[in-house]
C-alpha cells in the first residue's frame, strides 16, 4: 500500500492527483483510492514482505 507521499522516480515532489498516478503507475498496482487532498509531508514506508516489518522511510506514521 502506498500513499500520496509516493515520490516517483526522477521527481522531487509527490504526485497527488489520482488520475496522474493512474496514468503513471496504474498498470503496476491493483487499486488506486482517491482519499481527497492531503498534505505533502512524507509518510512512513514499511516493508511487510518478511516475518517482521522493516521501516524503509521514517515519516509521519512512525511513533
């Protein structure tokens, strides 16, 4: 799962428009949910593929 703070390769700021996100990576994800506008602060990214979660980027979601 990703949020609007996803910064795509070769870009400096996150893309926040669902239609643009769908155009750029829609074929690589199963579902895009438009949760309305949010901030541009980065969120935490977790790798949940192993036995234990691993923090890949610490952001607003980290306690």
